[in-house]
């Protein structure tokens, strides 16, 4: 297949890392708690930054955050926070690092309450099936009523760096919504 003729969502451009993420992950439904936790960490880290900045540091996050093992992240200590503040492989923002640890603890609480984080988060989506949007030329929203609701519930539970815009990006990344434009190769 001639890659020059393949239609993709405009946002991924031609950066190979972005194209791979777009083609293989973005918009694909995720029901695995480990992957959902990874995206919770990464989306929180993205706040105020571009997604490509986080993608380029994904391996750094994987190393720094115990291969996204939620129990290990939940057990990180203030000494670990200081170590992570020196780690050039991640965004060295104390609030985001502390939020990742707190969110891990809350993630575990949700797992205990609902059986899995996936069961909890997907319960907001009608029939637990991805919402497939029909955007022809972009125009993708930054938030929706569902992301507003999820963000409010998450905030009430104590989650940080998970407002409605981050929530909607999380929903896109984990395939709760499929916002690939009509005609996109990954749709």
C-alpha cells in the first residue's frame, strides 16, 4: 500500500511515532486495566502539553512508573517523588508526579469497588460500546456531556489532572469514542 495515498486524521501528521500511535492505538477500545492505568498517567502528564511530547517520553514514563504497575505506583514514597523529579525521561512536574501516585491509589479503590477500572469507566458509555462519531473534516470536540460527567465523578473521587478535556482525550485514546475522520485508514 502506498503510504502517501493513505488517508489519516490530519492531527497525526507524518511523524512516524504519531502515525504508529494513530494507526495502532488511538480509538481502539481498551478494557485492560493496566493499559487504562497507563493512559490515565500519560493523559494527566499531558495537561498543558502536546500529546507528541508525552509519546516521545512514553518509555521514560514506563521506566519511571514501574511499567505502569498500579500497585507499585500507589506505593511510591516522597523519596521516590524526589528521584522522579530528577528523571529526564518524564515531565518533571511535582504536582503531576504526586497526582499520578494519588490517582494510582484511587484507581485501586475503584477496582475494589467495581471489580475492575474498566467496568467502572466503561459504565458511562451506552451499552459499553464505543461511540463512533461521524466527523468528516475534523471538528472533533474537546469535551462532551459524557466527559463532563466522568470528570465530575472522578473529581469527586479525588482524581487529579482529569478534567473534562483530559477525560475526553482519555476516551479517545482508549476507544471509548472513535473520532477517526470518515475515510481514515484506522477507522
